[in-house]
């Protein structure tokens, strides 16, 4: 199915497959980020979300990936629900011919954590703590499941959507760091231990007073658990660079998340590897193929300086936050 979807055809297909039944039917295009077209379909009292992956992502540079990643996303979400059913949307239909993934929609009044963070609201400790515990469960349970390893061992989507546009790209932009970045990637690829979400970021977390959902599992793969932890912390570091007056609050959220994860996980994560991945990921949000859109020129320079510091010299998590001033 093309990226510019005809709403009538989408609805007809969902009706044909028995996904929706009610009337009247309304279709609303949602923000799918750079990698997908996402539609909210309301049919009477039913609310579902239909997602179609893009072959060419919406970024300035040429960035392409297989649209069949929606099938991996469906498998990962289905598996993750067996471990934490309250924290992943229910899959309603997987159209493997048109490559459309349909899931139950979140309640209308949920908040998106990225939006909250950019306004200076961190969700205090409750949400980061819950996310740390959930991630620890997904990593720990899957690590002991040979069937999960077999199902998610192909990491092509992760290479196309993370290694190439993030790590490989910053090595090109910063050739003096290329050796260091390559060693980070080599260690990451050597530590394949569990199901890794691959996009564990605030934009993929919606929540209300009852709980939270983690969305967008299209880069899920059998890999290094360090990556998911580093990915979320790197986003909080970027928010702190953007809103330095709230840096202490973002730091507190990062600490709550990390502490909850380590209190619950069965896996070991080396702090030096974690910090090195954070350094690469913060740099990628400035000089990779998908830079964040909220850092001004001065903040981008600060992100580069922080990343280069922690990549060139041994550092701890505390050192990362101290570099924010």
C-alpha cells in the first residue's frame, strides 16, 4: 500500500478483514514520526490505529528500510504482551499482503511523554520507574527464551534504522571518532542477549493515571540490552540540553529509570558501554540522519561537545550529567 493512503480504501480493507464493525466511520491521520503513516479509525464505539511503514523515511537525507518491518513489529508486540500485557497495545490484525498493522487505540485522553518532557514536565518518578521495571522484565524474560531468540534473531531492521543512520553516519561526520564508534558497535553486536525494543524513547510512551503503553516496536531484535537503556537516557540528556533550567528534573527521571531497571533486571550491563552508547546516540541526534528538531545551534554544539568528551575519555553516568553544567 502506498504511503499516501486513500482513507476509503483503508476503511474498506479493515471492514473486509473484520477489524471494524461499527458506524459511523471516521479516519484521522496521526503523527507517525519519520518512519510510518498512522491512522486513527473510529467506527462507532470502536477505536483502532492502523500503521503502515514507509519505504523512504521522512528525513532530509536518503534513508530507506523494508516496509515488511511491520510484521516484525506485530510479532514483537504480541510477544511483549505475554510478559507485560498492560504495557503494550493489543494487536487486532496483521495484513501481511498490504503490510498494515492494526492495533487497539489508546484512550483519547492519554498524554505523550515526549510532549510532556518538552514542556518541562517529567512525569516525576512514577513513570520513569515503571518504564525501567517494564524494560527489565522484557529483557530478562526474553533472555531465557530460546524461541524468542530464534524469532527475533534477524537484526536487519535494526541495522537499517539504527546502526547505519545513527552510528555509521556520525563516524562519517566525525572521522576522528570513527574507531571509537566502530568499537562501540562491535561490542553491541557481540552482546546479543535478549529482545531489544530498539526505539525505547519518550515519543513512544503514552500514559495516563492508570498506566502506560510502549509503542513502535518496528526495530525490535535480539540484541544488546544496553541499547534500550542508553536510548532512553540519551533522549533525557537531549531534553536537558534543550531546557537547562530543568536539567535536574531530567537527571532525576533518568536516575529513576536506570535504578528501577537495574533493581529488576537479570542481565548485567557495563557502565562504560552504557555511557559510550549514550555518547554516540546524543551525537546522532545532532549529526545523524534523524536529528531532533528542538535543539538550536548552540545546543547542538553543546551536544557535540558532551558526546565527544564521553567518547574520547572514560566516563560514568554521573560524568555525563556533570557535563551539562
